[in-house]
C-alpha cells in the first residue's frame, strides 16, 4: 500500500509574526506545490497561524497547531481550543515530548486531546518516543506500547484513518543525534503493529508514521526510504527554508525509490 509521504515543520516557540511570514513565503517559493507527491505541513506558533494561513493560500501547504486543549471553550487561561484553530489547521500535534516532559502531559491527556481534535475536524498527529534512559534500559518497546495504546484508546476505525503518528525518540530531539534508519524502521514497524492491534490491520496500513529527531536532508533520505517510515517531523531544520525544502525533496525521492 502506498502512503502519501508527509513532511511537517514544527517551529516550536520560534518566530514572531513578521519572521513567520518571511519563512512561510520562502518555503512556499521552493515547495513542490500541488504535486500530489508529498504533503507539506507547517506548525507555526499559535500567534502566526492566521497570517501564515493567508500567506499560504492556494499553495498546497497546510497548517497544523502545535498543541490544543481538549475543551472547546471556557475558563482555561492561556490554553487554545480546537475550535480556535480548526479554521486554519488540518492537523493538531499532540503529545510532543516537550509537552510531556516540560509541561507534565500524561497519556490520558494525550488521549483526551486526540478525541477533541477529531471532534472538531482536526487530524491528530500524535508524537511518541522513549527517553535516553528508557532506551538504554531496553524499554523502548514497553514505552511505545504504553503511549500508542493510550493515545488511540476509544477510537473507531473511521477516526483511526485520520491519524498520523510521529516516532520521536527523546534522545534524538534537538541533540544532533538522529536515529539510524534501522532503529527508526524497527520502532515505526512496532507502532504499525500496535495500531493494527488497536484499530485493525487495514487501518494500520494506511496510517502515516513519521520519524522525528534531529532530521536533516542527509539523514532523512535513508530514514524515509524504510518501508514503515512515511515522512518526517522536523524541528530545528524547519526554521531554515532551504534545509526544510531539502527534506521535502528527499521525501519525494524516497517515495519514488520505494515504489
Ligand atoms: P529536532 O526536533 O528536529 O530539532 O530534533 C524535532 C521535534 O521535536 O519535532
């Protein structure tokens, strides 16, 4: 089964509105447009979503929110609801390790956000991954099993089709230490088997599973050439248009060579 490769740029807490517009314009200028070969997703900070959406109109590039809260509205100071971003975003990134580690987000909160995203027409992009200590203790499989199972709890098959999962080992994020293609493939393959157990084999075959963690144009080509790696979630390299575009191009090449 061929899955449309997806390359997402997570800008994290970077870029003012003018800086966001400049970066979005540079990415738009070099992106493959509506080629149908790769889906390009940008995740700017909340403050830039609206202006960037205008700048990307009719470009084929789509937006995602870096997080959402699970309530639609109410007294939750500082939070952003799915209804506030649904007009501009196709995706919502949920459960990024920085949210889990720095802001105490639990597996249960991740699951609530997944359901909230779906209820408001957003596709959940769920991030999972083991820490360095867990990796060194041989606990990668246990951690991924716990995180994936919790994230998709209560989803039906139709909702499962909306899902994207990003495998991001915490030890690889922002460290310059990217996973080998073999490690990325082993973990993404495990995630697909877990999805098959939870949602059924045919749903699992159509879910895109991305690799994230110090992705560069050089590393991404061999990672994305793996059968279970369908794209990349890019942090640092997504802040430089040329670096990000090189990864987008690598995704189309990896897809072509996998066919
Ligand atoms: P990085 O971040 O590419 O800077 O390692 C990836 C991520 O956190 O999504």
